[in-house]
C-alpha cells in the first residue's frame, strides 16, 4: 500500500493512494488516527486498516488533486537517523573535494536531522542567505521501522521494516563544515522533504535494487542504485540496534550517491527559484521549489 498523511478540507487525515485517488477511511478517534499511531498499533491494526481502505465507500474516496500531501510522518517522535558516505562514489567525491585520500568507512557514519526539518513532498523550501549560501541536494531512500527491537540480527532486520519513503537530505554545507559536525548543517527548517507517501515493505521486493535520481531545474544531478550502498539496510539496522533500541516510527535515511553540489567543479548550490526533484524507484518523487526568505 501507499500510505499518506494529507490535508483535506482543513483536516489532517491518513489514508492510502489507489491510482489518482486517495482513500481516507472514517476516523474512529483512536491513537491510530495518525501515521505514528498506525505504525505503533502493530500488524493486526495494519491489516484492519488495509481492510478499511478496501471497504471505504465513495464519500471517502477523493481525487489526489483535491488534497495536499504532507510528509507521511509530519512530526517524527525522534530525530531522523542518517548515514553519511554510504555510497563509495559519494565517499570518493566528498573526500576528493576536501583534498583527502579515499578510505571507505569501515563502519556506518551516523548523524541525525532534527524533527523540525521535516516538510512535505511539494512544500516550498525557504532559503535564508543570511544563514546559508551553500544549500545542497541529496536524494535518499528512507526506511520506516515497524517492529522495534534491540540487538536485531541482520538476517532478520527487514522483518522490522514497516515501509519505505523518499527523503531529500538538504544540507547547508557552509554550516556543516564550519561547525565540524553534521547536525546543524542538516537540520535547518524545511531541510528534510519527505514522501510523497510510505510504500509498505510488502510492496518492495528488494530494497537493495532500487534506482535513485535527483534533478535540479530538470537537469539530472544524481543517478544510482541502492545496490551500491556500502552498508545495506539490513546491516545498518543491525548496527544501530546493537546498543540502541529502535522503535516503531523511527526513520533511517540510508545515504546519498555521487552528484551532490559541493563536490562539483565549480561547486553548485541551490538558489531561490530552483526546483529540486528526488525520486526512488517503486516509491515516488518529491518536487520542492526553493524560495527566498529570512528572519
């Protein structure tokens, strides 16, 4: 299923997408009326919700064009967990841009993005040039945890995945490099477009065989496949859960391939008026416009 969070006639709903139609089952006033509640409710409720989608009558079926898609999890409970340098080609371009020898990570490089960075799949992204003049793009496959756990074995890790979505890990490179760590440069408001929906795990046969692409103003900037990841999704879940409990609704962004702006010659960064599109095969596409702003 393709699960959405949306604004329809001034109310926030969760639902599912069938073609060009959104199915918004009747709200029942339970904690599962939002996406985090649905995920946390567990497999029996997931099956119930799927049955409600199938059985929903016409008044609960509306054209996608009549609603606004929000990030599928508009306000995560915890920071988004992110991997850096998880594609060899991106590691190579990043290290070369800093004049450093290529040495691939032996362990996942982990950082987080603040929950306040999350925004919708078509939302405008405000660029305040008093804060950053080096806003960069990064298309990524993101994993949504469904069943939590600690000490999860890699061979069982995908059983803990609820679904997958697309993230643009927008990065303020000047802040990132100035502060010698990732968090601030990754966490500007609006710097995590997400969506357009969550595709449930049963719909993705192999998450390590998905094409990723990013365009800026229609020009292809990134193109790769998740099979090129240094650390697979299963390995990543196993490493993260060794001493840290993963919980339902946790989001893991699995890294970006080569083609980012700061590593180009000369470097390229986003400006007001630019349109960034990020797509993952089998899931969908984000399309966000950069707009000038401040304060």
